[in-house]
C-alpha cells in the first residue's frame, strides 16, 4: 500500500516516499468531419476579330532601252518612287568596247488592304470551393469574373 506521507519503519527510521511523474507523448489522427470540394468548369465565349490585313504584290515589267553607254557611264540600280529600276548590261564587241543598256527591269511594289474577320472561341475557367460542415461560407468574386465560395474556419484541414 503506497502512501504520500512519511512512515516509520520497524527499526525506528523514518521512510519518505519519493514520487516521480512520467509523461508519454504521441500523436493520433482525428477526423474533424470537414472537407473541401472544388468545382471547375470551362466555358467558351465567341470573340469576333475584325482586322485589316496588308498584302503586298510585286509587278515586274521589262522595258527595252537599247542604248550604248561608255564604261564610265554604266548605270546602277536606282529607286524612283515605289519602283526599283535595275539596268541589265551587256557587252558588245565593236572596234571598241562599249556598254549598251539592253533593258531595264522596273519593279513596282503595290499594297492592298483587305478586310479580315473571324470568330474564335476563347476559354476561361471558373472555380468554386465548397467547405463541408461550415456555416460561415461567404461568396467572393474571383479576378476573372467568376464566383467562388471562401469559407472561414479556425480548424485546419
């Protein structure tokens, strides 16, 4: 029989009981009954594109020139407005050597605008979060325009 108070032994000595406390530390898993359900939906909305496109075309014309020029007067390619003029040279043998402009190539760039329209499907995702066993849920609008529910609770899930 254990006692907390001093006792006297048969030989007259006083016996003091010594107490010691022990602690046991452990973990256990507790089901709080709470959970989270996430709903995700994808929606498509038509988006109309109305844009003007630029298309360039090249017109190549060969213009006969048939002109004799000296070696020092040999023409080089030149730009006149929207037209690039490239001289085509040919050496001909005469008593002396001369350059003759056989022809010029006139390259004209033209631009045309044409309307372009198309309807494309754009997708956006909307997510809602539902917490179980929580009566303090509030609705919050997400940045992309969708709604989701945000629950406030003190316990961790």
